[in-house]
């Protein structure tokens, strides 16, 4: 009985052990000028996260970034990252320029999502449910649209989400936070011990 108690105590003690963090890279096309691309993600520990695009410097449209909590409340909005450099994601170096998005933030455990829109399709308010300024307009193919302040650009995007537990891109199922592997292992050992003890007592 003492061994079982110790194992369950370890499960409780290690319940805060984080799941492994990953980088997620998304590449695709934004079809229309008033599209809103959504990227859901979750984190199990407090820490620094990086979100950035690497498509402006390759001729892609001018992106704008929004970070929202699970309830759809705006945490941060960025028009331009204002930086020039390169960033590793999954061991690959991606270049970005000042009109790409680039944002570094400390986030607490929880579920969040990001939005990627074209300039100047701003969010109407700090509530995601209120929508975006160009939502009611007739969709225009980005490949045929002269973007304000930018002219004609391609509809390509490359977007990167770094150091999060789970993430999903446009059209994918939003992620469910994963339990720690260590916790699952200890819980499994505890179950085996209980099962073995019952067999022994028969």
C-alpha cells in the first residue's frame, strides 16, 4: 500500500511537468484580400513564444498579426514587425524583413489563437467576434489586388509558431493540450502495480 501511495504522490508532484514544446511552420496562399487566417495553439507552461512570417521578403502580401486568448479577447496586434534578420524554426533558418510580422511574448499556460490578415484589414475591436474591417466587401483575389501602400504582391504566406505544445493552422482541428509524458508513464506504472497486487492477493 505504501508503494502505491508514493507513486500517486509522484503523479501529483509531477503533474506540472511540461509537455515537450515544438515549432510549427505553415506555408500556403491567402486567396482573397479580406480573408482571415486563424492559427490555434496551446502552452502548458509559462515561457517565451515567437510568432513570425517570412513571406514578405519573398514577394508575399503585407501581413498583420493578432494574438487572442481562448475567449477571443485581443492580447496584442501588430501591423509591421519592423525587424530584419533570420530566425531558426525546426532547425531551418528563415529570413524576414521589416514588413513581415515578428512578435516575441511571455505567455502563461492556456489556449490561444493568432490571426493573419493583409494590410489594411484591421480587426474592428478588441473582440474577435466583432470581425474585421473588410469583411463585408466583395472578395478580391490577392493576386489581382493592388494592396494599399504595397501595390501588387503574391498571395503566398509563410508563418511560424515557435515553442508551443500544440498548434493547428487554417482548416485544421484546433489542438487539445497534451498531458506530460512523464505523468502518463508514472500513472501507467501505478496502474500496473495495483493490477499486480490484486493478482497476488487472489
